[in-house]
C-alpha cells in the first residue's frame, strides 16, 4: 500500500489515466504544474532511463544536468522503490519507445 494514498490523489491519478494523447497530457500538465515542476519530473524520468540503460552517474550528470543527489534518489527508487519507474520503463521498451 502506498504511503501517499488518499482520495484526492486517487482522483488525480484517475484524471491522468483519462488523458488519451500526448497533446492532452501537455494541456493538462501545463494547467496543473509549473514549467519548473514539469521539467524536474521529466529530468528525473530521463535519469531513470539512462540508469536503466547502464550509464554511470557521471554520464547521467553530463547528459541530463541532474545533480548527483537527484541521480542517487532515482537510482534508489529503481532499485528499492515501488517499481513505478520499472513498470513504465518495461512497458515503453515493449512498445519500442525505449531501447
């Protein structure tokens, strides 16, 4: 069971699951988040992709600009987290969206 579970977060996630295209995602997230928040989430996901591809911290830092603290946190989530990154990475690989 998630530590952050609540009725409000369930509702938010249902709203996200209702989105049907990348364009709809842009419109929703531009309304819901600041540009900085979106860029930070996108950066963390890129870090996860690169770590999953076997890149080391120095390579990830150089390519994404992420701090070592961010890289370390994402790596911890990949290895010991709730498998959220793993689920998405595996599904995107199956769809040919990641190598």
